[in-house]
């Protein structure tokens, strides 16, 4: 993997794999993410809008001007892509986009003529980030991917995703010699495509915390339920943790302390990948959770410490969702503050999140977490009994 440096020194603390080609991907406007309807006078831009990642670029440049550098990834190779996706599906996607794209069936996902190429660049960014981490190069790698990947299944697009960036990166790491890869998916939606890619495997562990949104149609058959734990050799290596609406900073910190950390420590991976979707943030139009900049800072800090302890620091962030463009900047700033152990004093905002305004229903969150922990203890005895049994 070669990449052209567009930024600063070789030993920057943060390396962002980013290419402007990913801005050319567009999904169709309509009634939010749905098709146009006569009862809505004005179509709006699809929630996966380019401003999401343009804002994150600004967040990095202004939050970490001395600590960061941007590298342009190469497109993922067909060999890398087809470790996860069926060749027939990849061929169909290329042709669909070459014909101009459009909405895919009855989904909320659409493409334009640039989507296939952008998706290959995004997958290439994830592969480069994982390779960076695995090879022990200095600085934290962050793949700023658009389109996102974690809903894309081996044979179909889903949930604004076309190629599964995290799964392709994990497969590439395994092909490069990693024995075990842990994927921590804190996006507010189920990492159903990643689950599907590794469901019968024990060389990739998936912990996905998400809304209990279930399955819908043939495009998204996975449920994200506690019962989906993997099959065959993969039994126990999928851990779904459904969370109730309103889960905030405290619930996610407990998720890490009581589930993610003991399980990942026990798994002892060679590499930790984070499917980092910041749509568990307060005010996200595709989520109902309340994680603030400070909460994301805690998640970033904890996953960095975890990777330092269990994988000699081999950690890569892979961008997934996050759909309120302004809040996505504050939330991602929090993640990066956490992983880099820096606090950015933002003029007018200090260290705060201006969009945090609701309290978390902690009893409900604890009850759901207790249930998840009790369920997963069957495969992970390391999970502690909750205080009330
Ligand atoms: Zn999401």
C-alpha cells in the first residue's frame, strides 16, 4: 500500500486516510431518507450528505493542526473486496453505478455514477488504516470513509453502505497474518453486514451495541438481537448488545467497562478495529441516543487503553454513520480527543457539547445491559454478575 502524503510529518499522532473522491458519492434526495411523496413539499438532501465528512476534515484540521496528517489511500483491490463480497454483487454494483445509479429497490439506499469508485476508495482507506496499525507504524490510523460500510452484506447493499469497509479491512489483516481481529461497533445501528461476514468464524470478534431496530425486508434480514451469537466455529463470537432509546454517556461507559473490555481482553486480539459511527450522538436524526462529546471522549480513551493493553496499541478507527453534520463534528472531536489524550479548548465551547440537553434514563439502560450481560455470559464467563443478580 502506497499513499501520498498531503500533510505533515511521518510520525504524526493521527493519520487520516482520506480522499476527496469520496465526496462525489451522492444518494437521492426525498422525504428524509425515503422517496419523495406529495405530502412533503420540499425534498431534502439524503442524510448521508457530503457535509458529514467535510465537517470531520475541518474538525481534524482545526482541532489537531500539529498532530495530524492526511494520506490518500489507494482503491481497495478486487482481491481484498472479494474476500468479503460475492463477485456477482460487486459486478452488479459497478454496472448499476456506471448506468447512473438511483435508489436500490425499496431501500433507503441509493447511488450515483461515482458511488462504486468512492466505495472502493473508502474500502481502500480502511485497508490502509488496518495495515498501518498492524505494521506498528507510529500514530493512530483513522479511515475517514464515505460511503460507510457496516450494513453492507456479502451479497447486497444496505443502510447507505455498499462495500463493508471494516470487514474488508479485517479480512486483509487476517490475510496479512493476524490471528484474531476484534471489531468494536459503537454505531447506533446494528453492524449487520459485518456480523454476516464473520458469522461462522472465530478469527473475528464482533461486539455491536445498537438500537433494537430488528430486521426489515430481504435487504436487512439480520436482527441484531441477543440470540444472534454466531454459528459453528463462530458461536459466541458475535455479541449483540441492544440498547434502549436514550442511552447516553453513562450507559456507553458501562457497556465498555462491563462488556467490551472483559470480552476483548479475554479474546486477546492482534488488532482492534472500531466501527466508529457517531450517530449515537444526541440530536442525530437516525438515532435516539444521547452520547455527548464528553461521552465519545470516554469511548475513545477507553478503546485506546484497551488496544494498548491487549494488542500492543494496534488500533484503527473506521468511520461509519453520524448524520447531524454539526454534531458529528463535536462527537468526532470527542472520539479523537479520547484516542489522542488531548483536550481541545474550542473557542466559544471550551470542552463542552452545545447539543447535550436531555438526561439519560439510567434505570432502563442498566436493565437492558444486565440482560445482555446475563445472556452473553454463556459464552463469556468473564462477564461479571450484575449487583442485583
Ligand atoms: Zn448508523
